[in-house]
């Protein structure tokens, strides 16, 4: 637009050190990436020899923790949405919020983004809620209930050609009093239900999900007209069970078959609550013949500098770790199949709790049916009294390294705990040693 040569990189790119840069713009993401983000900012600050007039820092983390970022880097960040001209220190009348993305930036990048074949943007901004687990009310404090996406999309068409899909990042689309106008815009842009481009189905995705508490019959009637896939509905707490069930039923009534739900855990809930919400979705899949994928999302405070937060005592390190291990195997989503779910998460909430106690080397390599080591561990775990299970959990949570755990095993006097703790030290197939000889070898090191 201004004739500038712009180069996109992700993170610290050492090749950039061999060129002179008039200005460097850094966008920050989530606060739990604090360490690497600060290192990245300092690296590029050095590239401009500390000249803070040549470096701009903004984005999510910068907006949520501006004082902390300034203290660490000496750079005053730009906060919030770039909705007025001059926010980047440029002497022009352009408003970044109204500009279209430059798809060509990624042509010379090694990064490959799936959204490059999609129109992406916002049809609204902000949210009417101020949920404790969410930072939107800080990032986008003013709710704008209609932006009018048609001119924006047509500009993308003109510059970069027609895109296959439409992805909207609205944080609470249903709060808009002009929701019907938004849907009409989507229809006018060629994204009606069943729409195709080059003989391939087109999709509309409200990527941040819709608020189940606001979903009404009229919303479903409108959503059923567009190529919505998937319809994302949050199920953040078990207290919303009735609301969530009603939403899924209405989606089925309006023949919206592909759904997805965000399930918040580690926030004002218990492991049993998480299992119940996942099970409810599995049951609704079966009842209405739908395809609902669940995405459990671990709560991390909006100002946390890492991912370590645990909502104790309802959750603990061992349980959080095992949920993450299960999700790693599942690549983040909980499949729709009933048998698959029961194997991964257990047939009851009690069995799920048992799975959360399971050693990593058994949990991660489970097959469709339990094998020898899993059967042995399960049998020994069931023989533990409740007090012993608590002691086991305490040992596992307080001794997170192999060396520390070996020491804890040595010091444990309870024979049943000594026996079952063998399975947490390494490959169960190699752990057939006698605990007394293990004590001797450990003390001899």
C-alpha cells in the first residue's frame, strides 16, 4: 500500500540479523508464552539497536499485561484493537482494523496456515459478558454488533481471488441485535447451505463458538440456512447441562449435524464434571445421529506466565497431566464414537478417576483391549484403600522427576504402594525387580 517491502517471520529468525529493518512489528499471543515472547521481543529490540521508535509490540499478551511487558523490555506496548488511525505511530489516515489481511505475506514463509484458503475476519467485535476465565472484555471492551463484512470480502476477492471458506472470529455473535443481517450478508456472499465452489462444499465457521445461553429457535432457523460446519457450542460448566442439551436437540431439529464443543476444565469444576460433560455429548451424538467433536480446554488464568496453573484441590498435577496425555493421543479432540470414548475416558466417572491415576507408560500405549501391564496395574490399584490412593497421589504429585520418585519409593513403608509405584518409574516390562534389592542398589549409587 505504501510501497514498503514487508517480510513475515514467526518467532526468532536469525536470518533477519543480516538485513536492516526500518521498523519491526511484533504481535503477542497468549500470556502463558511469556518467556519465549519476551526473548523474541528482546532479540528484535537488539536488531534495531535499542531504538524503540522502530519497534511496535501489540496483540493479546501486550494488551492484557502492558505494564509487565514494559518492565521486562522497556517498550511501551500498543493495547487493544487498532481501531483508530495513527495507533502504530504512522502519519496516515488508515485504520488497521478496517484493512484486509495480506495473504501474500505467507508466500515466502516456511509456515503453512490452513486459513489461507478462507476469508477470515470479524462481523462483530467484543462480548457482552465479563467471564472470569476470559480476557475479551479487556481486549475488545466495546461491543460492536455489526461491521458489515461484504465490502471486506469483495476486496479480498479483488486482490487475492475467491476463497473456499468463511471463518469469523466473533467472540459473541449471538449478542448482536443484527444477527439476521450478518446471516443475510453470509448468504449474499454465496455461503448458503450446500454451497459449493469448484465442486467442493464451502463452510462457514464461527470459530470462537456461540453462546449456548443465548441460542434461541430463531437463531437455529437462520443458522440452518448457511453452510455452517461446524456449529461450535461451549459447554463450560455442568450447570449448563439443560441448556446444552436443548441446543443440541434444536440443532438436530434444524438438520445441523456437524457440531463441535469447547469444554473448559480446571476452572470451577471437578474431573468427574469433565467426564460427565464428555459423556453427555457422546450420548447426544448417538441419540440424534450427529457428529459432535469435543475439545477439552484447560483453564489458564489470563495473566499467567506459564501453563502450570492447577485449580487445587479439585484438580492436581497427576490428573491434569493424564488428561493432557489422553488428549495428545487423540490430537486434542474427543471423537464421536461411543466405544472409543469409553476406552479413552472410562465407562464411568469412577473409572475415569482410576485412569487419571494411571502411569504414563501404560496410559499412552493402551490398545483397544487392556494388555497384561494395564490389567496388573488396575488389579493392584483396586486393592488400595482410599487412604492409600490419596497417599499414592501425593507421592506422584510431589515427586515429578524419576530421581525424586525413586527416592520416594525407597522411603515408602507401605508394601502395596511400593509395589504399584514400580509401574511409574519406567517401562513396566522392565520393572519386575524386587523392591528390597532396588533399595540396596539406590543407596549404593
